[in-house]
C-alpha cells in the first residue's frame, strides 16, 4: 500500500543573524523579516505566559493537596495523641532494626560479590531473600514516621 503523505510546510523559518550593513535595496525585505520575527516573538511570549499560568495552577493544586493532607494528619494526631507517641517509639525502634538489616544486607553483598555478579541464580536468590523484606520494612517505617512526626512550623501555620 503506497504511503501518501501531503507535504507539510517547514516548522522553522530562517533568520539571518549575521553582522553587517545592509544595502538600501535589502531594506524592505529586512522590514518584513523584522515584522515576522516580532510576530514570532509575541507568539513565544504568549505561549510562555500560558505555560506559566498552567504551572502556577499546578503548584496551587499540589500545594492544596499537601495542605489538606497535613491538616488531616494533624487532626488525627490531636485525636490520637497516645497512638502518635506509640508510633514515634515504634518508628525509632524499627529504625534500629532497619539499620541492622541493612548492615546484614551489605555484609552479604560484600561476602558474595563475585557469585552475585557471575550467577543469575545467586542474584535472584539474593533479591528474593532481601528485596521484599526491605521494601515492606521501608513502607512500615515510613507510615510510622508520618504518623508520629511532630508538625513542622510551616504546616502548623497552614492549618485552620
């Protein structure tokens, strides 16, 4: 099946940026070229203004969601102060467990570097052994840390 595509106009125009003097005969074409450059620059400025507006809107949306989450978390902590303190203690203890786990993981890597590098089976065994535990440990630690953290001064000023 033949590919029939219509020719498209060029996306870019040529702009002469060479330094030099122009003869009087080239002056009319220069003026029309300047007009096109000005039009293109105005289009670029309009597009940049629109892009800035969209970025501001995006920042406002993300900021609103962040403030809402911080407010809800602060309300939860006020409603459950004992649980928040327990989460703080659990997060500190689990952080120590994570440190020991990472020490064992790095020791395992150091001791079996060649086998992990050369053998796909050994690498898969290593990932199966340490990967899920590390991922779950990090997830639990993150939740406990968020639930136990004290509100920062910036978040406290944003809450109603």
